[in-house]
């Protein structure tokens, strides 16, 4: 795991100017159309993309388990049962990501990985008309995860 991907306890914590309430949630009926299987498949594909990116060292060696854990979060977010909260408690995603150095540049790499997956939305039963609003959610959500302001030059994707 690359040390530049992790914050040290001395690193100041950047707080984005917008709060989490400024993020428009995704369509909560997507669970009905995608189902749990579609959401899990989408997150597996996303973690495969992350595994090929310069952010791979930020994620657990068992990306399959990490993908499933993220899928549980998205199932609840998209209108399904609150699987993540039932197993792990309140999501508190920003707090859970504080150990990682999340810069605006790293945010863009993360979004790029998700963008590659969204080009295949039909494989996951995500309606084409839902892609733009889901993308908007991802942009706002990932902006809220940024916790390191200094410009870090990441390796290219």
C-alpha cells in the first residue's frame, strides 16, 4: 500500500465548503429497477476499475469484499433495505474515509472509474434516464469525501 494514499495523524483535515446536505440523493427507486443483484454487479465492476487505477492501494486486498460492502451501502441508498447499517451501523462515510488522503485529484480518478462503469449501465439494469442524476450524486458525494486540500500529483490513471 502506497503511503501517499494515507493521511498521517498530523495532516490537517480539509472540510469542503458544501456540507453533505448539499448533495442531491440519487433516485431512491433505482433499487426497484436494478435489484440487489444489479447493484452488486455494478459495484463489483467499479472495484475492478479501481483495481486497475492508481488508487488500487487505497482499497483492501480483498476487493470483492470491499465491493460487496459498498454495494450494501448503495442498496439502501437506492431504495432497498438498509443492509449496510444493519451490519456495520450508521454509514458515516466521511469519517470512515478519514484514514485515506482524498484530494480533489484522487476524487477525479475515483469518478473516472465510476464513469467507465456507468457507460455499461444497461448491464446492471440501470435505466439510461437515471445515469445523469446518479452521476450528479456521485460528484457531490465524492466532493464531500475530499479531506486533503493540498495538491498532490497522483499517478495517472
